[in-house]
C-alpha cells in the first residue's frame, strides 16, 4: 500500500527524528497490533492538529 500512496498526489511524506528507544517501541507496538505505521501517524497527527484547529480537515487517509 505504501507504494501506491507514494505515487498518489493526495499524499505527502512527513518525516522527523525521534529518540531511538521511542521509535523502536512505536514500531514494535504497530507490529504487535498489526497496524501500518502510516495509519497510526495519520491518526495521531490528525488528533494533534484538531486540538489546535477545530475546523475539520480532509480525512483522505481514513
């Protein structure tokens, strides 16, 4: 699915650096719960943005 999102003009890559221990835990929980990292990141970023801007954003990844 990542390859199709990579080519989809409605998606954009977001990246950043977090402490290694946090990254490993995050990846581990995503794996254990059989979740795509992108899906979890989309949900968490949407929650963070909504707290700051209550106007609804497009929910293209949901």
